């Protein structure tokens, strides 16, 4: 998969797979160690139980079943964090279930409820069931935007099983539009950032071709923007 060692040098937060779409006990342990060495905060990245489809194929799940599925995975990662003197920073669903929970209120409540159980924020799409459920359950919400994926004209994230290469020039334009104009780039133009969102976590996938270069580019733009904002 991705070059985790190089990526860890260019990120602030890591969403770590918990065994159901990728990873295993040895990889989780090593990934947590990498994060600690690089001072990277770790969030759990639970998915549907679908290693063959990398968690990017939808399946039917009842809310209580999804909650149990997530608790199982988050609990595993939390064990490795404890073993290395670290704490869980947040929970963010992976792949297909990210989209499912963004549009289904009952599934969103189940997923966000797991974040409440572990007493951590929930990371997701602003202006969707993710944010609504977090507000209703009193769970801190971290809004997220994707530098290496496309958005539909309506602003919905387009989730694919395999990620195509994205030119760095496109990544720069997308990130600058978000940071400087509070606009989300879609396949047909732009949409305003969801109301009330003042801070955004920018995601770069480790399995997107050129992931390290994308992460380096995004980090440089974010660091520069934060310096400008901090000096105002």
C-alpha cells in the first residue's frame, strides 16, 4: 500500500486502519510506533468487514451491528495506543461506510455513538448526517475535506474503490480554493464551505498514486496559510 514512513513526516493526524479493510495486529503496532516517533496524532479508521473490496463496497448493516463492528475495531487500535503511551485522537469511518453514515441518520448515530463511548471527536463531512449526529449526541466534530478525491455537483464525495492519479497542480488549486476562498471544488464548479465550519482537516489517501508528493504539497500550503492567518 502506501509509504507510511514518508507520509508520517508530512501529516499532523493519521487515520489508522483497524484490520477490517486493511492492516493487522503487526501493522497496527508498527503504524502506532511510526506515529509516535513523528509526533502524529492517531485516529481510528474503522470500516465495513471487506478486505477484498478494501472497505469501499457497500453492504447492508443495522445500526446496532455497525456500532459493534466499530467498537471491535477501535478497541483493537486503542490497545496498541495504550501499549505505546498514546491516546486515541478521533474516529473517522473508512470508505463505503463513510458515505453510508453521511447520508443515513440512524447509521450516523451508531457511528458517532462509538466516538462518544471512547470519549473522542468524530471526523466526517460537514453539512451531512455526520455533523448532525455529532451535534445531537454532544460529540466534538472535526470537519474534513479531501484533496485527492472529487465531489459531485451537489457536494457529495465521490468514493471509488481505486483512486486515480491527481496532478499536483490540481491539488494546489483545490487546496488554495478551500483555504483562501472557502470553496469546495466540484466536478462542475465550486460550492461554499458548509456554514459554521471554520477549521477543516484535509485528507490525503495513502493509496492514491503519488500520495507522498500530494501530502508534501498540501502540508506546505496549509503551513503557509496558517502562518499568514496567525500573523493577522
